[in-house]
């Protein structure tokens, strides 16, 4: 890729017309190794994932092939705080790809199979592609209608800031 290439700096979210898959594409000024670390180190992950109005608490994190994870997003504080819990299993974890399941505990029948890849674009840029397969087109449309784009773009903007600050080595 050359210097004239336009990078995808706002997440592109596409719905496949043939299968219930969402594809999210986003470029970062980072190496694939930095993106991999941001997705596997629980302390880093908790700092960037999700919308800006939520904080994240890692409840369990074992980023390895055959491992599992669980985190809680928290909005507000004290007795009025809202909590949203998510969990899944890491099917495969390797430097260029992570395959995992993803379940929001508020809708436990809705499990997605997510494949995350990290591609070196050259010139200090890398591309992140997430493919999320769900069990129906209806489930996919509910995900799209949930406002997921706000959380995705907020989270990736935070990750950009962390990368710019040298916090993800």
C-alpha cells in the first residue's frame, strides 16, 4: 500500500446479503502486533472496548486457544449503576487471527462467532477486520439496530489515542 492510500479510520460495518454476517473493517496507525496485544491483554482491552460512557471490568480473561473470557460494562456509579455482562470462548488465538464466541448475557441465546484478523498494510498502518456470524438475519438486524456502531467507533477512537500515546507497545 502506498502513501496515497486512503485509510479506513471510521469503522466500516457491512452486512453480507447472503449469510448473517457483519464485517467490520478499521485501519490503525499501528503494527499487527500492537493490535493483537490490544485484543489479548486484559488491562489494555478494558481501557478501550465499548462506548465512552461505559467503563469495563474484566471478570475473567484467558486469551489463549481453548481459553475463555467474561467482562462487565458499567454505566454510572453506586446503586444507580447499570451493568451489562458479556462472555465467550477463545477458539483460536494466534498473532494474525483470533476466533472467539461472543454472548451478551442479556440475550443468552444470541451467540456470535467472531473472527478477528490483523493485516500489515505497510507504512506503519494495519487493518483490523472482524467478521461476526450470528444464527439468523433477524439477529444480525437487531445487532445493527442496537447502536453498536457508536460503541465500536468510540472504542476504536480510544484505541487510536492509546496507540498515539505509546500505551500499546
